[in-house]
């Protein structure tokens, strides 16, 4: 496992983290016992960063991680949670009072006295233009309820605006083989400002595992079934916004690039870690096997310049026309 500094937080966190969306909601059926085994398998493999949100299962994901933390008592594990998606998504619902209530609920769910990192969870764009909200977060840091705060964004432009605020310690953004735009300007600027970057949706909702096909089906409770066109939230969260059929064509090309003794999913994760501006990537896992395989991606050798160039060419051919200008 590699460990990298999470911006000005000073935390040294695993380069492959654990995304806990799937163990909370929106990914079909899940078994809590399997989820707990997956969390422990990740920690055993060197993972120290666990990302969740108050909205995943209406707190269920946070409560599972709280139980996990109690079972791993004495180890330094970092939890990044998110807040704000449990209310209608209008700027007026983002207030200092709401922040306090959301944070207190997450503290209870996780069973901790202070949150390591809390992130505004893809709020409306207008929120980034309300400095009083970031001042309120600064006050919550001073009070000791949170150690650090950051944001999770949909668009590169939102990330660039957010890091103008000196208290923003991290940005979570979709960055993967089919969503490469953040590498052009955002990652260098985040590095310049010493802001940590968490690359989310790293496997494009499973598309980049190579395990999906034209005959794949998804449960009604799986966002890959009900959010194909952005019916419930930003369409960029599902298959990273790439048309499913086009994604499958791209995956077939990517298969030819997978190094020996690796999987396509591991290649996709290792590709993300090739970028110095990325602190960690946070793939999800619903089983110990998935958790261990994700963690092992950090141990792959550096990818060659030839392979990186080939991935870029495939992006330009298949994905860029469909996603680049949108996010």
C-alpha cells in the first residue's frame, strides 16, 4: 500500500481508500455481515481512509463504520463523511444551523467526538459563492466538532471555486479513465494550494471492472438501473456519465492493455494513482474479495508512458466527445 499526505490536513492516508456508498444504499441488495467483513479486509490490507456520507442509507453506512471503528479500536483510521444531500437541493437549505445539526448526527452515527473530515456533498453551485457558509465551517473547526472540512463536487469549475477558500482542505471529484478533465487544470491547482484530492467513482460504477456486458441486469434499487439518465441525481454519478454502450466498446479496447497478473479494475485504479495531484482513490467494495483486490492495485508497478498514452487515445476517441465539456 502507498500512503500519501491529504493536503493541509497532514493526514497520511492510504492511496486506495474504501468508498462506503455501496454498503449503505443505491447498489442493490447488501448484507451487513459481508459489509463488515469487507471493511476489515480493507483495513487488514493497509487501507486507512474510509469515505461515507450521512445520506447513504440515511445514516446506515455511517453506523456500520462506527461499529467497525469500535472493533478496530486503537488503530489510526481516518473517516471522511459528507453532509447535505438529505434535504432538497436548494442553496437556502445550506445554513450554519443546518451544518451543526448534520454534523451532530454524523458524530452520533459514527460514535466519535470529532469528525476527521466532513465534506459538503455535491451542493448546488450557488453554495460555493456564499463565503459565510465556509466561515461557519471554520467556526465548527475552532469549536472542535470537526478537524477539517472539504467539498465533494460534480464539476471541475466547482472544485476550482471551492479551493479559493483557505479552509477547504480537500476536494472529492470524479476522476477516472473515462473522466479525465480534472487532470488538465484542477489537479495542478489543487497541488499548488496544498489541497488533498479524493478521486471518486474510480471504476465508473463497475464499468471499468470489465465484468459488465450488454446482458447485465441491475436490481431496481441499484442506481445503475434507475439513474441512467439522471432521474434521481447527477447522471455523471452513474457510469461516470458515459453512454453505457460506448463504455462497453471502450472497455473492450482497455482489456488489451491490462498488465499480466492484474485485473482491468486494478489497472483503472493504478492509472488514477499515476497522477501526483491525487491523494487517494475510493473504490467501493461489498465483499472481502473486492476490498483486497482494490487495495492490491496500489502495489502494481508504475504504468509505462506507452500505456498511459494509449489510455489517453482511447479516452479521446470514445469518452471525450460525450463527457469532457459537461463536467
